[in-house]
C-alpha cells in the first residue's frame, strides 16, 4: 500500500503520522497520506507569503499559461486519477472521469480569466480629479475542500485564486486526500514556482484555527457543511477574515403538468442519483403537480429500479456506495422516519447485503412535510416525492427551507419560467435542466447555503481586492 507525501514549498514531504484512506465499496484501506501539525501549516503560510511577491508580479497571461499546463497534466493522467477518485470516494468511474473533465475546463476558463482582471475608469464629478477602480490579488488563500467532488471542488478554488495572483494552500477532506496529492503532482510537473500552490493534510480544526489567526492568510475559501461554515464565520470575527462559503443544500424539484414528462423524469433522476445523491446540488424533495403525480411516480420508480448499484470500478454501475457508515445510517434513518410518518416506500429502502456502504436506490411517495428528509439534507440516493396543486403552493414549499443552493423546475410555460426565476430563493435554478453547473456561470447559494460565488467572472472576483484610486491631477 502506498503512502503519499504532502507538497510544501515545492518539496515532497514525508512524515510519520498518516491518514488511512478507505475504499467505501470494500471498506479496505487503499492508501495512506502523510499529515502535518499546525506549526507546519504556519510555515506553509509563511512560504506562501514569500512566494506571493513573485507570483503576483507575473502577467495574467503567464499565470494562465501555468494553469493550462496543470490542465494538460490532468488530461494526460485522466484514467489514472479517475481510478483514484473512484477508489477513495466510491463514485462510478465515468463520473470520476467527468470530474476530471470539468476540472480541466475550470482550469482553462480561469487561465483565460487571468487576462481579464479588469478595473475601470469612472467619470469624475470634482474638477481636477480622476477616478480609477483597480483589482489586486489578496495574498495567501487557504482552501478547505469536501470529499464528495474531491478534485473539482478543490480546483474551483485553486484555479481562480492562482489566476488572480494569489498563492494557495489546500486542505482536502480526510476521506479523499489522494486525488489532491495527484493534483499537486500536476502542479509540480507544470513547474509553478515553489510555495505558490501547496498541499497540507491533518487536523481540520487546528488548521482552520491557524488560517483564522494568522494575519498573513488573507482569505479562507471553504466547501462543506453549513455547521462547519458557521464555525468559520464565528472564528473569522477576530480578524474580520474574508470567507467564501459553499455550504449545504436542500434542492427542490418542481414538476408542472405542462412539462415534457419523459424529460422531467430524466432530469429529476440526474438531480437525485448523480454522485450517489451525495451532491450539494442534489434534489432532496421532488414536488409533482397532482394531475401527473402517479404517472410521474410510475416512470420514476421504473427508472430507479433499472439503476445498477455497485463498486464504481465495475462496468455499468451508475450508483456507488455512500462515503461511510455514518452517511448510510443517516439515509436509513431518513427512510424509516418518512415511512413511520406515512410515506409509501415504492422501491429500495435497504442496505445491500455486501461489503461496503451501499444503499438500494430508494423512492418514497406522499412524504409529509414534517419528515426529516423534507427539511434536512439526506445526501444519499433517496428520492422523496410529494404532490402539489398550484404554482403558488409549489413555490412556497420550495422556499420553505433555510437552504437555497439550487432548485429545479420542469415546465414548458415561459411566463411561469420567469415567475420561478424571480421567486425561487436559490443561487442556481435549472429549468428543464438537471445539470446546471458550467465553468462560465456563478455557482453558490443564498440563505444558509453560503456566501459568495465560485466559477464565472464572480469566481475570479472572489479572490481580488477592489481598490478605488482617486487622482488629484489638477487638470
Ligand atoms: P464537512 O464535514 O463540513 O467537511 C468539509 C471540510 O471541512 C473537510 O475538509 C473537513 O476536514 C473540514 N472540516 C471539518 N471540521 C472542520 C472545522 N471545525 N473547521 C474547519 N474545517 C473543518 O463537510 P463534508 O461532510 O465533507 O461535505 C458534505 C457537505 O458539504 C454537505 O453539506 C454538502 O452539501 C456540502 N457541500 C457544499 C457544496 C457547495 O458548493 N455549496 C459542494 C459540495 C458539498 P476533515 O475531512 O479532515 O474532517
């Protein structure tokens, strides 16, 4: 079994203490990754600060060229890295390859954006003055990532931070650190100057404290649970540390009677079962207008039964295991709670009788509003459906959540589309589209789903300071 080193200030560093990485399909330990302590993280921040001076001085074009080289490396190693993502996360191999494809696209998008960190000249109102708005990099950025899309969500932070001229330290989730090591190998191969992009692993809480306390760390970008996001907000108060937070979701799907039924079923299936339901933009509750409710259920259950669940490395598998026993237990509790409250279990509902954290893809109908799965993120292949009567009711139920990351609707009515667009309290809205994410559009949530946006031009702006320069020219 391989023990992977960390990447600190351009060096590969081996330590005695390690994290054991478990394959959720087999529960076997598949690799170990070295860890460091808080003092090493403090040193990494210092080194990143030293590297910042040289990196920010490069032109945007030169920084973009580095990002494109990292993308080239990732593309070259697509099959190998996809296999590693499947081994440590469990997702089907094709979805791991898709994650690499999207990571490459993000890198190339931000490589281009590096050339476009535009400021502006603003008309003056006092004689003799001129006003400039300029964008400058922030400094050292700390990035903390989750395990569900372990590569692409790290890249979504690292690529724009580097493009903007900052230096970055990544702390990946402890469940999935190996793909972060392989990404660091791509950074190394792309010959970025030492200290510009580093990788640490170890105690999340201690590292976060260092990032919060260390004045040289100028920004923390975090993807993970709302609970930890709130801890970071509290901790950031001391130094008023800027935070970008991509937190939990609880996406609704609204299916209206005027929708193309087959397209709606297909779209809802993607929102629910992609990444084994372990996606922050996964649908958690599917509301279907009463006139088509039973018909929709029939088709949805039929397609759910056809899903093949298994080890992501097996051919034809479209649903993998949950990440760990805790994730599986939570899903089983949500199913039990819903059925006890009167929901109909239409398929699935049980743990698979094999090694690993597998749950049968599950469909629950007539789920009452009080069921836990209608208000908490299930993060599993469990679809909870309920009927609605009117558009106003659907919007009210969709918005009745402290989360607001993504929402989906299926309808062919253009006027309804505009009403939904304006009234749904959500950072991302897919209309007849179950996969809304794309490099050039902002990704992020409202309410307790987070602060700020990744991707798009907003994703770059999140790592730039905006300065107003007022020039007294006397002309
Ligand atoms: P998590 O437990 O919050 O962990 C996320 C990251 O935070 C990991 O690297 C973790 O490190 C670290 N962490 C844990 N405790 C911390 C602390 N006290 N201070 C600072 N960092 C800490 O979340 P998760 O279970 O990995 O991810 C699932 C959640 O992420 C879901 O709620 C999902 O909706 C959300 N998510 C949101 C988005 C989005 O874009 N909005 C995308 C994906 C996922 P360790 O692994 O070492 O504990």
